[in-house]
C-alpha cells in the first residue's frame, strides 16, 4: 500500500509542472512584439498585457489568457500557445 501511495505522489508531483499555466510565456511574446514602440496600439497592448498579468497573479489563468489574446489582437500578432 505504501508503494502505491508513493507512486501516486510521484506521478502527481511530476504532472504539476506540465499543467503550469502559460501566462509568463504569453507575456514575453507580447513584450517582444511591442518592444519600445510608443504608438496608440502599443499603448493599448501594454495596458491589456498589464491587466492580463494581474489576472495571472490573482490565479485567474483562463481569464488572463483571454486578456493576452485581446492584447495580441491589438498588437496585430498571433500568440503561440502550449498544446
């Protein structure tokens, strides 16, 4: 029984990183796409990305990813997401 429990704990701990959210990766893509631009669409994109990051920090990852999609649309880029 102990071995069974230990095996479950091992599988669960290994699966954790695989289930991690992709918010930091999306933020990096937005940062790279906008860079130091100072135009209106860049300002909108940066504001949306800041809102997305706040949602990420609050643990609202699905909402955060949706907000990153809005930011990408404002910037005119397509984000690459984990499958």
